[in-house]
C-alpha cells in the first residue's frame, strides 16, 4: 500500500497541473460573459434597477493565483521525490515486498542441505572412502570423511587413525599449527591406541618445521619415554641423533 501512495500523489499533481490553464481560461470566459451581461442588463424604463453584481476577478489576479498554485505544486513535487528516495533506502535488499500472503515453495534440496553420500556409511566404509580420497590428493574431501568418522564413531577402533590422518593432511599441506592441534587431540583422547606414539612423533616434526627445534626435541624424548618399544621411538632416536632440537 505504501508503494502506491507516491503514484497516486503524482497522478493528483498531474491533474492539477493540467487543470490550471483551464481554470485561467474559464476565468477569462467568465469575465467576458459577465461583461456582456452587464452591457445587456441596463435598467429599462419602469423597471427597478438590478442589484450590482460582484465584480469579476481580473485576469491578472487569476494569473497570480495560478502562479502561486504552481509554486505549491513544485514544492510538493520536491517533497514527494524526497519521500520516494527515503522509501527506496528502507526497502529490503530483495526488492519490494508483496502484500499478498506468501506462497510457501517446496524446499530446495540444495539449500536445505542434501544428505551427503556417506551419511549411511559405517566406520570401515568411511575410512576406506577417506583413504581413497587421500590417495587421489583430494585433501578436503578426505578430511571431511575422517571428521565424519570421528564425530559419529569416536570410540571405534579406527577413530585414532582418523584423527591421526587429519593431522597428516594438515602437515602435508604445511599447516603445521593445525597439525599440532590434531596430533595433540589423538594423544589426549587415545593415549593407549596404535597411533598415539606416531602422533606424538609428528608433533615434534611439526615444531621442527616451524623452526622450534628445542620444543621438537622435547616431543622426541617424550616418544622415547612413553612409547620406547614403538616404531615411532626408533624414528625419534634418529632425529635426536641427527641433532634435532640442538
């Protein structure tokens, strides 16, 4: 309804503008007619003199009124333009809203968020899919699958592997700080699992890549202390023998 008001006002202004010349013309015609009547209405002998008619307005007076009317119209036009500009600024970005009740559309599957292809997959299937994506160098898709496995099956025997490979993806893409967080999560959540010593070792590798050799050496020593019989311990020993952390 608000959007119709400016249009109605503009129509009214246009009618007034078009009618103004007619008003002048009618005023002039009225003056002429009044003059003719005045000339033909002289009192006849024996008839009472007619009452004096009001003097018609002069053409100059009408012109002054029309000019004043135009001034008012122009002022209204300026105000209307200003109001329209304000209304446009207040309109929502999607455009003018229809006052008619909105018809509910069928939900779009894409916008609603279609269930991913792996929504019904079990932990083993998720792990295989993730490994395949990783071999194809599709890191983001592989990480999404590993995270899905961790979220849905946090206590499964493959959960620590999934967490470890999330860290490996970060490490391979040189996001070392993110890799440290992922590996630390594996060590904290699954300290007795197969991937815990490897995760601890990779924390040392990540700090070494960041240039913090002292902290890297601390984690290599932790591998030796906490998992001395692991394969990761052999790698940690070699790292320390190479001068890692010095």
